[in-house]
C-alpha cells in the first residue's frame, strides 16, 4: 500500500512563550502550499499551553472543531452559554456553524495543558452552532481502538456533520491495530506517543502517515502507544 509520511520535525512550529504549537497543516503564520489539509481534515495543532493562560474569545464559522486533551484540563466558554472543563480521556466537540465565539483556557495554576486541536470541514454550511462532550464508558476506556467521532454517532461516538470516522488508538503495552480503508476514502494516522511500524515506515511521536489506497493496514507498536486515526471521505 502506498503511504505518505509526514515527520514531526517537518511540521510548522511556533513558540509564543505561553503557547508552544506544532501545525500539521498550514495555520496562522505557517503557510505551506504542499500541506493545506487532507481531504476534509483541515487542522491538526499540537498545543502546549502554560498555566493560567489560553486563547481569548474569538469567532469561528462553518467548521467542526474538536479538542483531544492529553495532559491537564481545558476550560471552555462560548457564546452559546457553555462553560465546561474537559480532561484527558474526554473530548469536546463544537460545530461553529453559522457562527460562534469561544475561548479555551488552562485553569491550572501550576500545570501546563497539552492537547490536540482538530478542525474538520463540514459537509454543508449554515448549520446551527452546537457544543457537546464525549466521555468514554469503561469499555471504551479499556479498548485499544475506539470510535470517538463519526457522522452518525454510532457505537457511542460523538457526532459531527461530515463523513469522517475518528478512532482513538491507546494501549499501555505493545499491540497491533488493524484498519481496512474502503475504496474512495483516505486515512490519516497521527501518532501522539510511542513507536509504531506501518508497513516499511517507522513512526515516532508527532509523526503521521496517510494513504488514499484501499486495503488493510496494520499499525504495530513495540510498547505503550497513543494515536488518532482518521478515515475520511
């Protein structure tokens, strides 16, 4: 199977003092014509936010946005009246729709916040804005591969308005995870922690691999691993 590799060190990077961030695709001051997104996947930002600071209230529209917390907690406020905190194991999902303003803040006085922020283009514009949270069941928390986001909310996943399935891969020990990519779809695998072998490609933390060739893929870790797998129309 044909694979395209995106190494961690090739991502865009910025250090703002209060925020250290890595961009898989063009974002803000990092602009790369070769990396504008992958199918409906528009943004994957890995952010480390210092204590007691964050992103002030700002607007979005016509975008499906989710935050995947790795360490610490994220405090969310928005113009819909939502005020919530999300911790590791949970995700927050926001459909910006016709327009929403929101802020994301690290409420800890001592601990940094580490998260992935992901934007996916919706399948249509003008949707009503909404906010939701996903908290895994005990069975989902224990599963090595679990569906966390989908278009139809199947298997207890969070809903977004796009034909995209997002899986969390997580194991405390060496494991092999299989995924079958259907004809006409694309796969993006974003490794967060661990070492993973995919075909002839060895991945380290922050690396990614993509494919648009239908068939079966195996992701083999040699120890603890955490990753997100996107299956996109």
